[in-house]
């Protein structure tokens, strides 16, 4: 609990109705979608505008109170667990799309808008906002920006970073800055917009974003390809891209994931095959048809046993929706689901898939794998039970080996879920100690008192641990 005088001041900024510190609300915001991390905040505060955010931040900076900005809490790296107590800053009042600019092809939005709401709003006007994380029905755009989230369409269209043109941010000292804007070109100084994207709430609070739109593709087609051999599916991915075809979506599901998804979604997916690819192409109809023909041929040359084109847009939608449900489907099987996102260059996907299988077998843990194969971004997902200490040790060891393997293949420890508190022990594998030092200095230049989301991305330097409850 915060001291009474601080509580009073915060209530006077946001109004009593936007200040919560009952046991239930503190408990509700003590965790996110990441298993194994839980810690109570001292208060949960919902500012109504950027000026209130600035006033809160100034007060917190003065009294060294941690601030954990929170969207929908769906991140998978313990990015919103209040490890040092302090306040959870909810962005629920920042829920408006402010402008769709048809001349500049931009959408200006508040950070608390649900990703899918933005996608649907711009599609109604014939535009396209491609980043589509599987969580898009619940995640907020502010969370996507701070995690630099990817999605099923990342292969062809890129990730959130590629669509953020400008931001309004409240800095840890309470100043409000604007970066970038509707400009197609802008090289005035360092690219602060890119620095904030993926900064996991550690540098400031995003209060507005300008996002790039593109014209909505004319048409799209979706294909399901079946394999009796994991390696053949992975090799097809590399072969498609090596043949200079960039599908909009190229997703991979192994058999255990497929079984769980079919059990959950019941759309008639085959469960007797070892792996499937879900492939989508969009664009002008002639190009889409030509690409799909070529992709089908390449898959067959790489031992696909069946290639089926979705007959209707409903069938196509069912396939991609089923893929988006993979994590939820797997989460039903055992008490704890730990999903990782080791990523390798696309050419190494086959090696990574077999390495994950071998690591799981050797460590006697259950790992199901699915993911954005076209991006080299796999989601090895461990089905386990956090209460079983011995099994958890084997799980940790298996994931450590997976990270090392990804790095050995030229990859990274996280492709889209961020470092948060979860992958912090492995960050040096990717960026080295010198890289971490540089990032830390950047963080301190923004946030010398380390009030913004402490304990995320790297171990905290300035902050004495105040409240840690696990
Ligand atoms: C079922 C499921 C499927 C998923 N699929 C994908 C996927 O396909 N691709 C993918 O990339 N991720 C995926 N994720 C992970 C997650 O949904 C994304 O990381 C998403 O961007 C988080 O959004 P959120 O609103 O829940 O943010 P939160 O989890 O609340 O926050 C994420 C981070 O952003 C910070 N933050 C939030 N809002 C602000 C703000 N306004 N200013 C400053 N910092 C802020 C937080 O402090 C935190 O560090 C999935 C998660 C689940 C549960």
C-alpha cells in the first residue's frame, strides 16, 4: 500500500474512481499471461488523459515509485508483473481511434484501443493495417508497440515496428514529447520512434500513436498442406522462399499442436499427420493464383502428402482462426503452459525444428511446436506443471538449450514476445555484455531513477528491491 499522503495525491489527479487498491484489484494485476511470475502492486491507477499521466509520473519520479504500464496483460515475458510493487498504470481510458487520414494513409490512435478494432476500422475504409498478433482480439495497440509484436502476416508485411510512424510519449520526468508523425521522410536527429517501439514500458508511457496504412489487398487465398514428416514441412518453408515467393502467411503446426487445436476448434483438421503448413497469399487475383500453384508444386516436391485450397472465405477464416487458437488450445492440456519464441534465420528452420524435438526428448519434457515458420519464428510450447520442481528444472534446462541452439544457428532468444523479466537471464546470449551496458545507459538517460517498469529487460541497477512476492 502507498503511504496515505501519496494515495491522496494520486486520487486527486485521477479521481477516486480511477484509483484501486482493494485486495482483489491488486491480486488481479499481480500477474499477466506469463506463468511463474506474480507480485502485488501497491495501487492500480487509470488516468484519463496525457496530463494526468504526466502528473502521476512526476509524483512517482519524485518519490521513487515504480510504474508498470499495462495494456491487456497478454504479454508472454512477464512484462507487466509489478516485481517491485508500485503502481500499475492501466490505459483503459485511452480507447479511441482519433483519425483515419485517407490522404496520408495513416491512423492516429490512443494506445488502449484493441488491435482488432483498428484493423476492422481501417478495413472498412479499404485500408490495411497488417500486424496481426494471434492475440489481436484482446491485445491493445500500446502493448503491441511496446513489444514490437509480430503476427501471421509478418513474413510479407513486417511487424508492428514497420507501421509505427510517430508517437506521443510521457517521459519518466513527466515531459510529453512527440516523435515522428505523418511524414514519409524524416531524418531530424535520432530515430526516437524506433527506440520506443519494443521498449517494453521501460522508457516512457505511450499516449498516442500514428500508424502507417497500406491499401487493402484485392483478394486472398488460403491453403492447408499436410506432411508425414516434420523435416519435410520445415524444408518446404525454406524452399518456398528460396523460390522467391513471399506468402502473406506461412504457419507451421506439429502433430500434438494440431490435435489440441482440432479438439478445441473442431473444424475437421486432420490429426493423423505429423505436421501442417497453413499458407496464405494475398494481392491481385492472377498473382495469388499463380503463387498458390507454384507453392503447391514446391510443397509436393518436398514430400507434402496433400495440398488443399480453402473453398470459401469462411473455410479460410476457420483455418487461420484455428491457428490463432493454438496457445489457448494447448493451455487446456496441463496446468502450466510455457510458450517461448526462439527465432532463427528462415533457412535454418528445419534444423531448429529437429533440435527442439531432440532437446525435448533428451530432457523428458513435452514440447509442442507451432509458429510463424516463414519468419523463422517458432513457438516451442512446454506443457508442464509448475508445482513439480523436478520437471520444472528439466523444462528450464530444455529452454536454455533451445536458446543456445537458436543463437548457434544465427537466431535470437525472442522474435516477438520481448525480454521482460522472463528472458532477462538470456539477453547476454544475443547482445553480449557490452550490448546490455549500452542499453542500460540509454535506459538511465531516459529514466535515471529507474521508475519505469523496473526489473524488465535487464536486472535493475538503481533500484533497491522494495516489494517482491512470488
Ligand atoms: C493467446 C496469445 C497469443 C499471442 N500471440 C502473439 C503473436 O502472434 N505475436 C506476438 O507478437 N505476440 C503474441 N502474444 C503476446 C502478446 O499478446 C503481445 O505481446 C501483445 O502485444 C501484448 O499486448 P497487451 O495489450 O496485452 O500488452 P501488455 O501485456 O499489457 O503489455 C506489454 C508491454 O507493453 C508495455 N505497455 C503496454 N501499454 C503501454 C503504453 N501505453 N506505454 C508504455 N508501455 C506500455 C507493458 O509495460 C509491457 O511491457 C500472444 C499472447 C497470447 C496470450
